[in-house]
């Protein structure tokens, strides 16, 4: 079983005020985000998908729909609340500068650089809950498709939630926290493969075109 993780595309155009967008902010993709979804779709053209999942948010649904249409893949898109972005509480709607002014530079850098949850940001969840959501979602996929299967599953979510898929690989999350490489940029993809009850990482925060190279090498 292979998990193809994708972060949705851009929700801000060049020159627009960029602010924090959480699970309770339902923004659509802008034109650049649509282009990113099309790029992902082209990368999926020769991938045999068994299922497609996304968070119940407009930006993730649009990304999945556009990618599938571009790839010529006719599959239903299943929404799962466990893939929904983290609710960033009082940070939502704020720019980086505004967050620093209200909560301090350490709080912002802690999350952005080291994935440390802030204590006073009003976030509605916690790290343990988010990790368990990802684990339960993946366990259901494993029960349905099997560790040893050759099925490819597309999952469209957001940066805050996607990083917790790294916990599927022993030590990988902590390693990437140390070298600040856990972020998934908009429109980028990751590939994790399960076998023998373990996962291994093939791609992380990669250009969609890398998926073509990976598939060709299989």
C-alpha cells in the first residue's frame, strides 16, 4: 500500500496579504493553486489509484477534483475529518508579524521551525490528538487495503496535518524536526509505502514530477 500525500495549492495570489489559515478557514484555491493541482494531476496520469481522500475543506476538495480531472481518473473523493487542518485558534487571520507582536517570536519560530505547539495561541486541539487522528485514519486504510497490497491511495490535506504522517516511520518525525525538514509546501507531494507492517519514506515535500520518476522506477 502506498500513500501519496499532497498538500493543497495556494490560497493567496501574489501581492495579497498572507495570513494564517486553519481548519475553520474555508478558502478556495486561487489561480496559482489551480495550476498546482493540474501539475499534480499530470503526475498522476500513469498512477493506478485505488482510492482518493481529502479533508472536508474547499481548498483540499478543489485540489483533489482538479488533479483527478487532469489525470483522467474517475474515482469518488472521500472526505475525512481526520485530514482537516489544525485549528490555529487566535493565530487564524493573523500575519507572521502580527503573531510575533501578540504571542512572541519564540512561539512562531517554535511551530514553524521545530513543530512545537504554542501554549497560549488558543489552538483547539493538541499534538497527541492530531497524531492519533492520523494513526486511526491510516489503520483504517491498512484494514481495508492491506499492508502488502500494491494499491496507491491519494490523500490531500494541509501542512499542519501532513507532518504527522512522519510518525508512521520510527524516528522520522524527530529527525526532521531537528533538521527543520518536516514542512510540505503548497502543491507538493510525499510518498510513503507500507510493507511487512512498517512504512518507509520515498518522497517528502517533492515536486509532483518526482512522482513520475518514482513510478517509472517501480
